[in-house]
């Protein structure tokens, strides 16, 4: 699992680091919100790795970075899943429940991140202890 993908500027380092870990596939990638500092490298990740499911909120941004992510998703014939509270998915042997987004709109998309961050902290600490290692970048895993 990959949560966010850093900035456009950090893309090459991100890709090299992921490849250096021997990762070739992400069952799940999560774009917490469409700011460049969270999705800048997501198009490269989607283009260069096998991807199972893309989770991203049902919000848009009028930026080249966001357009690049949507293009990568389309080119891989993926359909993004817009998570809703209570949605359940599996990650290895773990059963994960989506806690956010818990509002239809957010005036400040960074507040959406706060909801994801809180939910991922609660849900993925136990996953990490069971040796199913989520890979996180950006603020979505700050402090983990």
C-alpha cells in the first residue's frame, strides 16, 4: 500500500526508493487529496508499477499535476474508488475500514487530509505490526 506520493520534484527519488525495496506492485494506492505535495509522484507510480486499486476522494483540482494523475489512471484502465466511511477493504490478512472522508465538502482540502491521517493512524498501526507494511509518504503518515 502506498499513501500519497510526494511532490513532482521528489518523484525520481520516490521511484528509485520503491524499486530499491523490490516492490513491483501496490495492491492499493491512496491519494489523500489533490495537492501537488501529495500527488506529485502518483502518476509516475501508477505508470511504472502494477496497481490494484486507487483510492482518492471525489474532489478535483485544476492543475497539471492532478490531470497527470487522472491520465495515468486512465492509461492503466483503472477506475478510482472514492472512499466513504464504513467502506471495508482487505490489505493482506488485515481488514480495513474507511473512516474518512466524513463530509461531502471541505472548504480546505488539508482538513480532508486530517481525516485520512486520523483514520490511517488508527487503522494501520495494527497492520504494520502484523508485517503487512504500508508504505506512506507525505503528511498522510506523519508521525507514524
